[in-house]
C-alpha cells in the first residue's frame, strides 16, 4: 500500500537528530559486551527507522544479523525522586540494530522502572551510569527528544487521558514529529489515510479512534500502544508487558503487527513474564532482572529454564 | 400556597404542591391578588417601609431604583416582590466578615455605581450558530418571545413570560415558587428587580425530548465603575414523571462589557420527574455574575447539573438543593477556570432529609492567572432521617500559577448512621502528572502537552454535558482559553 507516510521514515535518521555524531564514535567507547556472539557492524550511513509495509516476519532475529550499536547502558543507577529509594543498581545492557531482547524477572525487580528511566520519567533520578542511544547521551535529553530520536516506550499501564481522543492524540504526536523534522503538519482529514491501514493491521475498529486515550480495556490499551508505535515508528521499542491482558487471539494480532513493523534496522526490548510472547516474537537475548540489576543474560533457552524451574533456577548465586 | 406570613421555615414544609389539581384551585389562588393588590397605587410598599427602616442607604437606594424599573402590573409576581422587599430590610452589603463571603471579594459591586439596565434592548443580538432548535431568549431579564423559537415542544408544555401562563397551570406555577428564606442580598434584589419570570412548565408524565436552551443576553451599557444590573428569573416546574433538559447559557459575547447579571433559577421537580440542567457561564470579563439555583426534588426524582464557568470578573453561584422525599438522585458536576483577574465561586448546599438518596458532587477548577481566584464551599448534609443515603463529594484543583488563590471547602456532614459516603479533595500538580509525561514520551512538546493535560482535566466535567453540540462548542472554547497565552501565565519549567 503506497502511503504518503511520514517521509521521515524513508529519510535518514540523521535528519531527525541533526546533532547526531558520526556513527564511528559509537565504537570508540567501552564495548564490553557480555554476549558471546559475532557482531557484524555495518558502517553504512544512518538508516531509516521503521519500514511500514514490510511483510510480517516471525523468525528469530538478532543473533546473526546484528547491526550497529543502538543502545548502550553502562552502570545505570537510579532512585525514586521523592523517597530517594534505590531502584536500579548499575544496570548494563547493549542493544544493536535489528536485535530483539527480552527482560524477565520477578514482580518488583525493577523492569518497568528501567523502561521508564530510559524514557525519561521524572519520577526517577539517575544517580550514576551512562546511556548512549544512537551515539547521543540519552540521559541529557528530555522525554520528547528521546521520542524524536527514535525511542518508543510502551508502558505497562499507560495513563488514561479523558477528553483527548485517540485520533487527536495520534495526530498531535504525529505532527509533533513532522514539526521537529521541519515538515508540514498534516490536517485531521488527511491524517485518516495514515491511521487507517495501521488500524486494519491491528484489527482494530475505527470507532476506537473516537474513544479517549487509554480509556479502553486493558487489552485495548495494549493494542493502542502498538497503534501509536505503528503510526510514529521507532528505532528502539521498549514493550513493557505488551502481552498482559491480551487473550490468545489478541496476542497473535499484536505479535503479528509488531513483527510486521520490524526491519533489519530497528530493535525491540520487551519485558514479559511469559514465554508465550517469546514464541511469537523471538528474542536472541534474554536478560534476567533481579533487585534492580541484570543478573544473567542468555539466549531464548533461558526463558524456558525460567518457566520450568522458576526464578531459583536462573538466580545468581 | 406560599404566603409571606407563613411562620414555619419553608424548608421544613411538606413538599410543595406540584400535584395540585388545576382548575378550581387556580381561580381560588388567583383571587386574592386580583382583589387586594392589582390596583396598587404608588408609592410602593417597599419605599414606604424602607424609608422607615434602619437599612444600608446605598442598598435602599438600589432597591428603590429596581422597584421603579419593573412593571407593577404582574399579579403573579406580587407575592415574590413583597416578600423580597420585606426580606431585604434585614440585609446589608455582605462583607468579608460574613461567612458566605469570607473569600469572595465583592468590591467590584461595592465600588461601582449600579443602575438598573435600560428597559429596551440596547444592542443587537449576536448572529451565532444555534445549538438547539428550542431556544428562548432572556434579554436583561426580559423574556423576548419574538427572538425565541420553540418548534419542538409537546402539548401542554408552557415556556414563556409569567403574564402568559395559562389559567389551568397558574396554581401550580404559583405554588412552585419556593418562598425560600435563606437567600442572601442577591436573592432579594432579584425578587424585587426581576421584570418578569420565564416560566417553563412540564405537565405530568410529559417527556420533553429536545432540550430547551435558555439564552441570557446582556446589553451592558455600563462602563468602568458603572454597572447596569439586570435580574433574570426562571421558574422550572416539572410535574410528576415529567422530564426536561434545560441549558442555561449566560453571555458568550467574549468582550469585556460592564454589567451585573443577578439571576435566579428555581426548579421544582415532582415525584419521579427528571431535570437535566446544563449551566454555561461565559460572561464578559468586565461583568459581575451572581446566580442562585434553587432546586426542590420530589421523591424518586432526578436532578443532574453540569456547570461550566469560565467568564465574568466576579462570578458567584449559590446552589441549594432540597430533597422533599426519598429515593432521589442528585448529580452535580462543575468546572471552573479562572484565567484572568477573575473570581469564580460556587457555594453549594445539598440537604438530604429522606431515605435512600443518591448524591454525587464533582467540583474541578483551574487557576491559570496570578490574580485568578476560585472559591468552592460545598455542603452535603445527610440528616437523621436520610438513612441509606449514598453520597460522594470530590473536589480537584489544578493550579497553574506559583501561588494560586484557591479556597476549597468540601463538607460532607453526616447525622444519619446507616449511610455510604465518600469524599476527597486533591490538588493536582501539572508538572508531576503522569499524563504530562505520557504526552512528552510520544514526542509532544511541553507546551502543547501542558495545554492538553489542562484540557483533559476540564474535559472530565465537559464530557458529562448530555448534548454533543454543546460539548463540542465548549470544548473548542476551552481549548481557546487554554491556548490564549496572553491571559495564561504558566510557571516556567523548573
Ligand atoms: N514511583 C515509585 N514509587 C514508589 N515505588 C516505586 C516506584 N517505582 C518503582 N517502585 C518500586 O520499585 C520496585 C520496582 O518496581 P517495578 O515497577 O520496576 O517492578 P517490575 O519489575 O516492573 O514489576 P512487575 O513485574 O510487577 O511489573 C518495586 O518495589 C516498586 O514498588
Ligand atoms: Mg512492571
């Protein structure tokens, strides 16, 4: 389907972040990858974000097709702004283009906190560490700049916003990006042709667009987050329990949609409790989080181990 | 029938007689007026009595001018005028020492020269899109049937001035004047100065499908320190099982006209009746707006009010709801936005005296200007016999200035023991809000995100308006007010 879509998607990501340093700099930093794999670093120029119309792709990705360094987290520590309680203790994580990662871990181990700190949530204060995203210091950026740079976080429990329809919200977010890229903003009528195919992809009713943001049921909220992702595009999407509250069919729809958004260049960091999701979106790396840090990293077999033996089986000793 | 000399407190009287049967009663009721009061010569009773009373001279002068400004030949209003002039004898201008006005600065009224508004329309009506087919205009308190349009009213429904009230319903209409005695000075001034009463009468069992839009228009004609006062008055009578939606809309000109709108609406709902009341106050920014809404709810009746107030320099709404029987449903929602040097005040009182009432009140306010003020004094009183009442009261404020002036006093007073009650008062912090972060996380710039969160805050109340056309119109108004950065002073980002 030929969409007159955000040409932002077909242009270089350099356009969306004019101060992006050359990618070369990415490789001068510490590169203490804990993963034992061959990392094929492509030196081609910056590339497109999400390609919208790529066919669904369900195979395992990441291990053999890693691209350039996308996100590098080193020693990230954070406290809750109000209470100063420590919630992240020196987290390390590296994601390359095209990789799929999963984070698993007990309730309260800090998974959502990690995703919100990456998104720039003011509830948390970073007390140490470095986060580099596409060569830029992520921690220096406002949440909206992180979004423009290509980071999309789907929240575990996105907040309800009465009075603002899903359609208006999508349009606002879309136009914010257009503006950032010095592109003409789009009118509410034209915008429908942008949203409509995404709706279809997610098997969502058009009526959904009239409802207010995150006012729908748990499952609808999750679809709605993926709809936003589909409309806005991203280089790295963090999906926090995108599978919770979804029935089997809905999970398949959502997983299919996510796979449909994947390209060789964008990456996923998903947080989940269930292996079920990993059957649909296959990660090359699984990380276990415990008490605010990543205690173990392995391949998809770690998830299986976890399911069979519980957290004890994978806990650090 | 209500009479001035009835000694007991009117609120303790049994339900007013919405069920009174018509013909014989009517003539009986009307008689005394024809006999005793119609050929009333001047000087008026008010003047005579006020002269001899120890009253506030400025007030006396105003009351006299108001009395002179109205036509004396409306027999159905005689009692109202008489009781009001009686009552005003004991009144003086409220000061900050009077509890109901502790936070409400009336200096705009006190420091202005006040004249009754000129009797004839002084400005043409704005040409504006019409939201409802049933429209009734009230210009400076005068009903204007020629501008009104009432195509969709069922048989038996009356909407019009008090002199046109058909005989068959005159008794009911008269009896539905509450005879309320706890009114303040403004209540009394309206009783004296109302040139007419717009009567809305819904007969037994009649459901009025289309809402009735009451448009209050004000000619202004004042100036700096000079306000033209007018006293619109409405009486809504819904007989047993009747239903109607009323939209009261004040102002909307968007200018900064100088006038004082001192209005009263009385609503009497018979057993099982239902009134959905939308009240929109977008008066001009130089104006003063004082309003009483007095509601009497018969058993099993429903009263729903949604108030959106964003206008006026001084705006005071007194809302009193009296429950006259069990099983009533009362839902009150209000949104106030003070976005310039303006005071918006709601004093509400809901008294529950009968079992199994259901009551909800939601008050929300935004103060977006450093001299803006909001006052809320909300009382819900669950008395001894109001067992199994389910009452809830919530107030939420969203300050957008560093030192906002917001006085909220929610008060849920419970005497009965078998009741379900909930209440809450919260002050939201825009900068810390999850919503603001959510917008930003989707790439929306801070200013747009703030505006959207403020809009969303108001939209919770706006969305309760039962009519889409009105919702849309007010939503776009609200967006405009929020985006108008000349009047909005948001704190700088920290
Ligand atoms: N804003 C906050 N205020 C107070 N405590 C917080 C806050 N954010 C996180 N925490 C605490 O930090 C810890 C980690 O929470 P987090 O939500 O990140 O866990 P999680 O791994 O996502 O858990 P779950 O699997 O249940 O979603 C918990 O103990 C939680 O209570
Ligand atoms: Mg979580």
